[in-house]
């Protein structure tokens, strides 16, 4: 692209990816599936240009209209949705399964990911995160975001991204994760909001004893019964739970309304 790039805005978390190897890794992640593509936060279209070369249906969502001229060098007007991705109805953009790609703005990465998880047509995702956030998803130390994500998707590391791969370079390391929706999720997607609420309750004090934490929300007798049936010690902390523990507790407690 010949046009100078607009100044990257810190309040929008803008950093322009500028490494061909990482761009190629992202574009090759699920290219073989030949799915329609949605890119969120394309900016000036550095990654978009490569995605367009895959010759699959492509749409983008961009909040900053300073990038209009750059994007129109690659896309038609009807391929560009102007607005905040947190407010766009992602389930209306395609009537079929699609691949979501994004160098996520780090300041809203977690709420965006939660939104993505609940859209059934999002079959696969290739997403870049601040490494700290990516590690929260991947870690064996259980937490709400990681448990929610791995309930519905298989997640793998695609590549790590150093600061110098961006213009301007961020002050943190980044990581690209590859997500594939589970054919048979551990919790029915129709119960997503209820399950997310349960996880917030379970992990709000994740280093405290689980019985004490759960009894702030659910009836004491129901908590004791659930822990006994699942053979979970009352003194354990939620951060050391397995996914089986989390799902079991949800099935016993999460489908009630609490105290």
C-alpha cells in the first residue's frame, strides 16, 4: 500500500503487524477449510490483503474510519462494516460457518473473546492476544476465561510474537492462538450465559476454599452434596480444579438460581 499509515491510536490499542512470517502463519492456519472469513480490527489492511488473496468470502469490522481509503484498495464497500465489534451482531454476518481472524485490541480482547465463543457459526478462530491474556486461556491453573474457552473450543498456540513485529512496538509480548470449535461441547451452547455466570461465581475468589466460595452464592446443603457426589475436598481451591470438576459442579449447582 502506497498511502502513509494513520498514526496508531493508543486508546484503541492499535499496533500494526509488520512481520511477513507471522502474517503467513495466521493466513495458513485454517486456509485449507475454505471457509468465509471475518476479520475484526483490520486497521489499514496489512493482514487483510493476504486474507483477500485466499479468494474466500471476506468481511471486516473496523471502528476507525481513518482506514477507509486503505481498506477500499483491497475490499468493496459492502465488505466493510463500520462500528464497534462489541456491538455488531456477529451471528448475522454469515448464514454458514466461518473463520474469525483478528489482531485483537488488547484493551478489549477478553470481552470480545467471550462474545465470539457464543456464536455457533464461528467454527474456527485465529486470534492474537497480549501474551499474559493468552496464557490465562492456556494455563492449567483454572480461571474463568480459560474454563469458558476450553469448554467450547480446542485451543493451541500458533506462534509467539515479539514487540518488534509491530509498528509501533507494544511494551508487551504477544501470542497467536488457534481455536477449533468442539463438535460436542462439554456444556450445551444454549446454556452459555448461565455457565458463564456460574464460572464468575466459582472463580471470584479462586484462591479461597471452594466450599466457602460457593456458599456465598448457593445453598449450603446443595454445595455440600455436590462436593460429596463429585468427591471434591471442601478445602480445595478452584484454581487447581480440572475441567471435569468445573463441569460437574455446574451440572449440580449452576443450573439453580443460587441463594
